[in-house]
C-alpha cells in the first residue's frame, strides 16, 4: 500500500481544476478499489454489500478529501472509512436479517472442491466480533502492519496483537 500512497499528491489535488480533480479521483479509485473492496468483503462476507460499502467509501473519500490533513497515509484513511461504513452496514443488517442470509458466496464450477472450505471459512469469519474480524482482515488478509492496523482503528498496537490472537483462536473454534 505504501507505493500507492506516494502516487497521490494531495496538494496538487487541492490546487487543481475540477477536470484535473476528476482525473485524479479516477486514478485514485483504480488504485485503491481492489484493497477497499477486499476489506469490505472480509468484513461483510457478502458480495453485494461489499460493493455497496466500497461505493460509499469512495463517495465519502471524494467528499472528504479536501479535509484530509495528511496526518496518516491515504491508505490508512481509506481503510478507516471502510471499517466505519462496513460497521454501519453490519449493524443495519443484523437488525433486518438472520445469520443464514448474511453470507453470499459466488464460485465457478471449477472451484467446487474449494467452495465448501472457502464457504466454511467465510462463515467462521462472519461469526467473529467486528473488532476481531476487522483486525484479522487488515493484518492477515490485507497484510498491513500491526502499526497501520492500530492507526486505522485508533487503538494501541498491543490491542491489535491481542485481538488478532483472540480472532485466530475463535476462528479455529468456529472452523472445528
């Protein structure tokens, strides 16, 4: 993610024309979409909901980019927005759906053997609390450092370590 952060020039964005800003936002979207979507899917476990979350993240980013102070990396800021919006979606979903409706898995015929294991893993992850799921998604799936995860979530690094340990332990129980 670090390389992506160096490619976006916030000062240039703020001083550019509307047309230049649109081009820069399009480039930003293309660079970050895969990362934001994967995190949204990891948190939601539902393709359609992850797409909705991702769309909302980029709308929020476009609206808030002028207020971005650059105190953290752009990727950290986008991850923070993603976790906040995904959390809101999960809260709304829990009020309206049962657990069985929460998971959507799309696979091709060639993936039939791995579909069962993948589906079980997605279900097991979905049973984790949102804080554990978020840490697991950021560190184990997205590969961000413990420090970046702490920055995204606004917690000490030690909390990331303990949540990750608890998430892995609970995940093993859920898979067993």
